[in-house]
């Protein structure tokens, strides 16, 4: 049994048990607890990551252009 299927089966079974028991609030409490735990971590959204990746790509391109320009100026000074 692969891992995604195992987790999906486990989640389905837990969901069935919770629907049939008075522990319906357990899911809500677990989600709140997990949300609180994740909020303490220094995480970012996919959109924020993509924006920063674009900024980094532009910065690298500009750095390469500046390095080329410096190399050209240094070559001029030597000649």
C-alpha cells in the first residue's frame, strides 16, 4: 500500500469514527491546534515564494550584466 493511499484510508476511517462519536469537536480542535502550530513556524505561501523567486531571477540577471560591464571596463583600463 503506498503512502498517499494509506494516509487517505486513515483519514477516511478517522472521519467515520468522528462522525459516529461525540468527538466531533475533536476535528475542529485538532485543526485549530495545527493551525496554531503552523503559525509559529516561519512559513510562506506558494505565491510569496514565487514572487521571491522572480525577484531573485531578476537580481541574478542584473548581477551578471554588471559583472560583464565591470569586466569590459577592466579590459579597457588594461589596454
